[in-house]
């Protein structure tokens, strides 16, 4: 049941859509493939409600209400430390120079680079406080799925007492993820993913290390996290995001799944797939065993090389990150993650749920009004004003004696009149 169904629910009665048949997959031999425009039909009023719903057992009704809120979503958050670049206030990282502290051990292939890194790191003593906040500055720009979640909770709370009780019980569960302000982000942190910006974007692309301890409540609730894939990553080990596996190990102790979000990944075209009238694939679904998350007008699919065109470099960086995360979490004293081997790593592709622009309708051409003589307009306005006042205007008779008949018929505004017009104009106006 979707949020749209709740609009039609009344006194425990809601809409039930028939389940999709397993044999309803589009076939290349089906004549429906040739239909260019979607079919439209009017659903009768008596078929829009499921009248036996109130007679269902309370447990089943509660499951139906709960099912309206179980769509896995993508929520965009950032860690705000009130960083001021001019003063350095709120900064908890340092740029790591490329060739700082190089020694013979760095070039020794027999020396484990991770063991060397852990041996050199020191526990920071200074502390910086941060808070989790929405990544977008205004609600209108926020594409996080919790905006849809809040709307659905509002609809449930006003549908009926039973639905309101279900909504209240779901918001009070221990798995509900809230910000410090009390705003609900997720009703189930086990199914939703947090797209996290833990450092500013311009800092994220650099080689940095953390020189201060970050104190930010709510990070321990994150089970699934996603970050933007940086295409500046190269096979050179210096360009790899070392700060990423350090952050995951130090500040996400309950992490279960990690995703890179690569906005350049495209779905491979399927010649047998059903398409809409614009030529785009329709009824896109996540493959069995993979994840799909909703956020605003976008869908995020867990991508694989079979159905998606993924750059080999992305997969290389993902494998490198997983390997080094496990090594670092097991060997570093700063790590807070106890089971790094159980964390799954994947890549998400993004698809926009936006309809192609419709063809503009041709506007009917309106006839252009021809221009009128300004002096004629002025005299007409004078006449209308005089009539409204209840008096008759007095107009001096034109001098037409010296004008030929074919010219005088178009009087009073004939210029020159063959060179015989003396341009002597008189008029009177009642005051």
C-alpha cells in the first residue's frame, strides 16, 4: 500500500491493489509492446475500497498499515562542526602531505604498509563537537526519503484511531533514528541507508588525517552508510581515500553495509525490456538479492557488472577500501568496530524518476490588431467623456470648400490635400 492509498482510506477501509502475477512479465511477442500511449480507464467507485478490511483480524490490519512505511529510503545527512575556514574553528582534520615522513621503510616491499601506518598514528587529545543535520539547506531542496515518510505518518495519524496507534508505536521503536532536534530520519535503521557527508566536499577529495576526536551523537545508530565516489581516485596509493576507512572504523561501530554512490553508472540496455512511449525502460526493479533505496525523485540501485556499465576503477577502489578497512579495524587501537569482516561493500547507481518533457501544444495564432490613428482615438475618448457628463460636444465644421470630393470624403484627417490645405484647424471643447 502506498501513501496514495491512504487518501482513500476512511474508518478502517483502505484500497487493496491486486498482487502482480508472476506470469505478467512483458513478452517480446505480446501485442501490447506496439502500443505507444499508456492505457487509461476509470476505476468504478465500488472497486476503489476493500470493504472486508474492518473484518480482518487486528494483527493483519496492523501489518497492512505498517507495510505502507517499509520502503527502504536514502537519507542525506552531514556532520556539522561549525567549521570556519578563516579561523579554523571546527576543523578536526589536517592535510596529509604526499611525501611527509618518508623513510626507507616506506619503500620496503617486505614491510606491511598498514602495520607501518598504525604504528605511527597517535591518539588525539583535542576534541571537536559535531551534530548530524540535513545535508540540504531548505526542506524544499531536500530529496531525503524522510520527507515522504513524514507525509505518510501524517496521513496515518488522521486516517483512523487504529492507524494512528500503529504510527505512534512505530515511531517509539528502538530502531527509530532521530536527530538531536527530534526529527525522525528513519523508522528502521536496519533497512535505510544514510548518505553521509562527514567532511566538506572540497576536503573529502584531499589526503587528510584526523588530528582531533570527533564527538557526534547518532553515528552509532548508522547500520548502512553511503558516500559519494570521487573520480579523482587513481591507482596511486597516495590518492586513495585513506581517511575513509579510518572514519568508518573509528566512528561507525555498528556499520553493516557500505556503498559508493557513482552517478556516472548507466544501466545496460535490454532489447527485450518493456519501454514507455518515450523509449525508456519501464517497470525497473532491483535484482533479487540486491538493494534499492528511494530518495526524492531518484532511485538508487545496487549495481553489478552484469546489468550496469561500471568502471573497473570503481570496483578496484571498492576492493581496496574493503581490504584496508578490515586490516585497519583489526590492528588500530583507535578503531571502534568489532566485526569488520562482516561489513558488506557495494556500489549504488542512481536513476532519476523524471518524465521526459511533453511536446508543447501549438498555441492558436491570435490576430494582430491594426494600429489606429491617435488623433481619432483622442477625439473618440473626448466624445465618450462628454457623453458621460450628459452634454453634447461642439465640434467646429471642417473646411472642405477647397478640397476635392474624393479627398473630402475621408475628412477630417487628410494631410496636404494636394497642396491646397492651409492647415487651419479649429476645435471647441465644453468645460
